[in-house]
């Protein structure tokens, strides 16, 4: 990646078009020219929050001003192809319009994160990045996204499956998500009853499509989700600081919650101490991946899983005009909305899974069977992302007599930090299919 004063981070994970593309411009113009309507109660609540607080209003206005400055500063270089959001009214009307849009294609380019695509020019500003980290902003934003979820779960959202050869039924899209593998709600159009029904689709034959490596052995470490490797890290520290380069994991920050009851459970089980010195393996998902997760070990659930509130548009790496927070992936493990579940094995310690939201794709749902004390097996359904979900973190304890080596079933080692995604589909050369081997435990000495 190139980073200097004029060149932004533009890591592409496949969720939104390149901001310099005609497709992105067409999307943005579609939102801007939409006729303003009465604001939804959730959008109105955000308006009242910002306008009723001088600090929040200052941050918002600063973001709009800096948005203009970024555009002006790059006019001669054309290296920051972002679009103008001049004021709060335009921002709120944009949110209001997107509430009845499903992730869709424009000129065969996917706009899978319409909210993120719309704010890409202000979340890179100091005012915007500060505003988007504040709990009161994210509380109101969550209500807006919850309303969007209702639309995405309704038949009104399945217009994207109305015609063969178009949108998610185009030949290009079908190839990306391997159309023949999936079970449908019906064998005739529109096939799936809603966008969310499609997004949470299951395999026709899970065992054939995603066989489980070493189903009876915890020595063989398997991936709990489809995706691509972002990075892995050994000897994780309990406390650390996020820097621009390296971006280490800080367990005290990851294992925390603004909800006092959740934080009490986290502290009760001393999760930061439990996984100190252990291993982290983090993947990211592209829009075409399977968005359910399976249990990666044979063991039992240590406590009822948690769904931790957090941010939606917060980034560490700035500017990031094209990546929908992909460049900040490790940071999101401590900042964003996320799930948390820990499995206890009889032979290879404890394993923690953190399904992680990214931007507006942040709804995690654990299977109802995942309760404290439940006995689980590899390949059993753990839960799923609804209307999104873009990353997954797995943590393994440091075992004094064993060492975990991250490698696939062919014996090829995973690089600790592979090249970042850059393709239109957002996939790397280090795919991690659910149930496939990503490592093995070996005895030391």
C-alpha cells in the first residue's frame, strides 16, 4: 500500500465500487437527486441529537467543511475521488433514502454497503471520524440500521431477484457466489423471499460443499467461517497500543463492553488473562461468502454468548476512501459491534470466536443452542451475520506444552500478513473456507 499526503488507503474488499468509478458516481448522484421525504423517526432522532448538542453539531459541520477541503486539495491530482456532502440536511436525506435500498449492482459494480459508500467522504475527516466514534451517535445509528434490517428482511427487498441475468442473478454475480451450491426459498423467481434470506442462505449439501477437517480431533484447527486471511499474530498482549503500522491486538480492549452486565461477565471469566500470550487468526469476508459460522472445536460453551455494542463507521487508518474500513480490520475488534463466545476443549485449551461487524454490516446472531454448558461438535452451526458482517477473529490459548502452526491441509504455511485485498471481489490468495484446516497443534520439544 502507498501512503503519503496525497494518496489515500484504498484497500478493496468488494463491498463498494472504487470511488473514482462511474458506478460510484452514479450511486452517489442517485442518492443526491432523490426527492426529500419526511424523515423516518430514527433519522429524525439522529437529527435532533446532533442539532441539540453544540459539540456534535460542530463535529458534523467540521466534517462537511473538511470534505470540501479534501476535494479541493486533490483537484489537480485526482487521487481523492470523493463526493461532496455539504451539510447535515443532505446527510440525513441520504440516510432516509438508503433505508429502502437493498445492496445492489450499478453497471455490474456492487454497492453492498450503501451507508458506508455515502459517508466515505466524511468518515475520513477529523470531525467525521470523531463523531462516528461517539456512543450517542452510534446508539442513534443502530436504530437507523435496525429499521433498515426490517426492510431487508421483507419481501420489498427482493426486487434484486426479479429478473434472470440482472443484479444478483447476473452471470457475473452468480459466478462470484457459486450459484449452484445454494438452497433457495423457491425454485421460481424471485428464489429468495428477501435480501436477508439470500444473504443468510445455506448450502444444498453442507457436508459436500464444506467438509470438516479432522472432525473428531481438536489437534486439527479449522476455520469457523468462509473468508480470506487478513493476518495472524502470536503472543498476543493483554495491553497494547494501536499504531498506524503493525496494528497489534490489545486483549483488554477487545474483551470489554460498554454494557455493565456484559463487562461483568468478561471480567468474571478473566478473558484477557485467559488468552494473553496466545494466538489470533483474523479473516475478512467479501459480499459473496457464506455468512454463517460453524463451531470450530469439540467441547462445550463456557458461558452464554454476548453481542457487544460498538461503532459502525469508525476507522483507524485514515484516509481510507475505498476500503469500507478494511484497512482498519484489527482495530475493529475492539471498537465495532461484535459477538463473543468461548469454547472449552478437554485437550487443547479454550478457543474464543468473535464475529465482527464492519460499517453497517454489524448484526450478529448466535444459534439458540449456543448456551452455557452446551456440548458442541465441529461443524455445528454457531450463528450467522444478518445483512452483513465482514470479519471474524479466532483466539487460541497459549498452551505450555504445545505450539499452534497455521497451515492448510497441504502443509502450506499461512503468511502472517498477506498482501491486502485489491480485487473487485475482495478475495485474497489465502482463502479460508468454513470447516477447512487452518492449522495444527504440535507438541513442543
